[in-house]
C-alpha cells in the first residue's frame, strides 16, 4: 500500500474526530504536543511533500483518546461527493479499494502499525 493512499483515511478520520470533539487544529495540536501545522498537514490529503511521523500521529491519537488504528482505518462514513473534488484520482481509487478489503487485511495493517509504535511518556 502506498503511503499517499493511507493519507485519505488519516485525513478524513482525523478531521471528523477533531470536529466531533469540538476542537480546532490549534487546540488539538496543544493537547498532542505537536504544531498546528502538523495537524493541518495530517488533515490535508494534498500535502504530498509532507511525511507523517508515527510518533506524532500516535500523540494525536492519544490526545483524541482513540487508538491509532481509528485514524488509519477505513473512514467510518463515505465522504460527501464535494469532498472528493480535492482528491486526486489515485486517492479516490484507493478509498474505494480500501472499502472492499477484507477485515482481516485491514487488521493486519493496523497490527503492523501498532507494533511499530514506541511508548510515549506521559508528561504530568
């Protein structure tokens, strides 16, 4: 799976969850100990020059009180058609293909990502 294709799931899930929690990007960034630009880049599927640091993604997931697999898993709802306008054709095809993957394959990817996570020390 190409990294750029995974960005679709992260972008959609992160933005939706952040908004459900009533947080703006700056507030989430402060809770996670990352920059607002990091949050913006994670939510922007078109930020192709940016890389996703696993430690930062884990910190964001913890700040939102969800497992990191929530962010990388298939989006819980189909994006509105208008949202597809900002995605390239390859990304749209990935989203459709991801939706058709058997749960076992999705779980394998989630387990792999989980196994690469370093424990994050809590700061009191």
